[in-house]
């Protein structure tokens, strides 16, 4: 049996390896599987209505894995962190999805503030103005195959958040948008 001893050089190398790992862990930004592409647009003026004229100052694009952006009462992804601006911004999401079982679906849109939700060009539901985080159910019969949803959201001021989930009406089990199920695939 060999005798393993730690000398100064080995100890120093181990400390350096730990430091390098800690530094790399802090400087490499967190990432998630890109399922949805968000276009986040900072408005030059206050926003009080989802349908108001936009006056865009700055645009940033980010990809996320699921639409669950109400962490700590902010427009925030649990892994990536804050992704919006402080206030007065729009978010636009356009995404294809595949329905694997025909029938009635319920899409739940939780928002603080307003939103418009459409599937295949048909507006299903909306909330035009400010509100605290609240959930709105949107129902639609969908056939098997490819579909596209568009979700437009705005944040005026104060707390923020956007959450989207869905359920096959006969089943009732809710899934966060971005999580594939036996009913829908993103």
C-alpha cells in the first residue's frame, strides 16, 4: 500500500484549482435550453395599456426554457435572474408548438401587468391595463398538428411577472409552457 502525502506544491495546486473553478463559475453566465425567444423592448414613455403606441428606446433578445417569469415579484427567471428592464417595457414571444391530442385546451396566463394571447392569429384573451399578478384562463379547441402562439406582455411599474401554463381540459393537469407533455410539445 502506497503512502500518499500532501506537500506544499500539491496543496497549492489544489487551492488554485478551487479558486479557478470558483472564478469560472461566477463569470460564465447561467444558461438554459432555448425554447422561447423573447424580444424585450424598453419604452421611452410610461405604459398603461398593452395596445398603446410604442416608443421604443432599447431592445434586447433573450432565450428561455419556460414561461415562468415571476420570481420574487420581478420579471425574473429562476436560473438566469432579472431579464427585463426596471419598468415600462414590452415583451413579445412568438413560438410554434405541436398538439399531440385534439381537444379543448386551457391556457392560463398569469401577468402583472397586461397581455394579449393569440393562437394561429385568433385572439383568445387579453388584459389591457395594469393589474397585480392574476391568472386568466383562455380556452380553445385545437386539432393535432403544428400551431403558433403569440404572447405580448407589458410591464408598467411596480411588481412584475409573467407565467404561462396549459392543460388539456379533460385531464386538468397544468404544465408550465416549455414543459412538454403527452398533449403539447414545444
